[in-house]
């Protein structure tokens, strides 16, 4: 195993909104609607805010 293989295996995998919606078998618009509705709740009641941001892009890991 080379150091590059080790490095590649340790990097997290990120999915954008389109990829997450596809994995859920829903549309991107549906996902954005669910996230917007959830964001209007109080912070302690939010259920779906498990994404990271890279600029304006939301990113998710498989664990999230």
C-alpha cells in the first residue's frame, strides 16, 4: 500500500444536493424544500441540518 492509497482511503466522501436527492429517490427541489422548512424551526427542533457548506454549496457525508 502506497502513501497515496492510504491518503485516498482516509479522505471523506462528500455528496452535493443533486446526489443526495438521487440517493433518496427524490427531486433536488423536494430536498431543498425539506431543508428550507426544517431551517424555519428553532435550532433545537431542527432534524435535517447535517450538512457542511463549501461556499454556497451544501455537502453531505454518507454518515450524515
